[in-house]
């Protein structure tokens, strides 16, 4: 009998192009790293909320 094979591990999620563009813009404006993290976290939360409430419309 063949040994059961493990399914391939999922790849790490790639950052959104929108979030990368936002990070670059924040860096160009010389904001501190904590401000960058807070803005990205807020935008990520808003995007997830929109998808959950509106089904990605």
C-alpha cells in the first residue's frame, strides 16, 4: 500500500498591492513606522469588514 501523502503546505499570503502602495506612500512622506503599521492595520480591518458584510461586492 502507498503511504498517505501530506497535502502541500499553503504558500504564505502575498501582501495586497493596495497595501504595498500605501506603505510606500507613507514611507515617502516620512511617517514613523508605528504610524505606517497603524494605517495598514486599519485599512486591513476595513477591507475584511467590507468583504464580510458585503460579500466582496
